């Protein structure tokens, strides 16, 4: 069993070989051998033992790798359905299962952040709420770290800092970081306008709403910006 786990780990870490070829497996076993840095190479008897283990377990290894790929798709489908139904804790658990296999999937990292945030808002206990909000923050930050060119986590992270953590300076920093890459992103601009209003800078907010009205691609965003601008100008 130890040999099976060891070989599976080797494969997952990047060792590769085509069916019927075991040189890659052998190289990996040598690399992970406790005698790797000694002056004594593996004996021919040890090499033959490894070859026999590879022949015995290769098909099992490949089946497990294929099964892992299928499991990822299962977790993705399940997570999305739980999310659609508003079952955010279960959705989060399945996104976390995906991340155990695909830890650098920036889309799943963002989705896990959304589910953690939504679940947090349903918690009556402030401690649990804060725990899951901070978890959401971590997922958003990791998604940005993995792929700075993916816009959605900037919005989620900015919303957390502005509306949940009352950290306007950090919220502005995140918004501006996102706007450097996506200068006409309406959702980031709406958050920026809200920050301006919270800081009693209504003229800046009007200017931001003007910008959204001019650049927004979606009619509903354009209309919302115009309504907000007119409300400010009329003193409502």
C-alpha cells in the first residue's frame, strides 16, 4: 500500500511516461530514494523490484488519475447546483473539494469566495459570520494572485472591505488595483462611487456615475448610473 501511495504521489507531482515505458517511473523512484545523495546507486536487484512494482501498479495508477479527473467534474456540477439552490455551505464544501485537486483554479477560488460570503451573511452568530467573511476574503485574494487578469474577485474583495469590514482605504486600494486592469468595469466603478458618497464627496460620485453612464455596456448599469447621478444632483 505504501508503494502504491508513493507511486501515485510521484505521478501527481509530474512524472510521466507513455504506456509500456517505465523509465520515467524509475527516474522518479531514484529521485525520491533516501539514498539519492549517496555515492551508491540502486542495485540491479532494487531496480528490478521497482520495475515489478511499476508493472503491477501502473494500470491502477492511471485508473485513479482518470477517476480524479471525473471527480472534479462531479464536484463542479454539484457545487454549481447547490449554489443555484442557495445551499451555500454545501456549495462551499464542494468547491473546497475541487480545490484539493485543482488548487490554482482561479474561477473555483472566486466561486468558493462567493459561497463563503453568502453563507456568512446567513449566520446569526457574529463570530461565525466573521470567520466565513474572512474565508471569502482569502479565496478572493488567492484568485487574484493566481490570475490578476480575472476581474470578478476584485469586485467581491472590494465589496467585503467597504460594506462588511468598514475598511474604506483597503476597499479603494482593491478597486483601483482592479481599475488599472479593467478601467471601465462598471461594478468596480459603482463601488468607487459608493466610497465617494461614504466620504461625503458627492461631486466625485457624480463624476463616477457620469463615467459609468458613458462606458457601461449593459443597459441596466447605464440606467442605474443615470438614476443615481440625477438623484444626487436633485439633492434626493
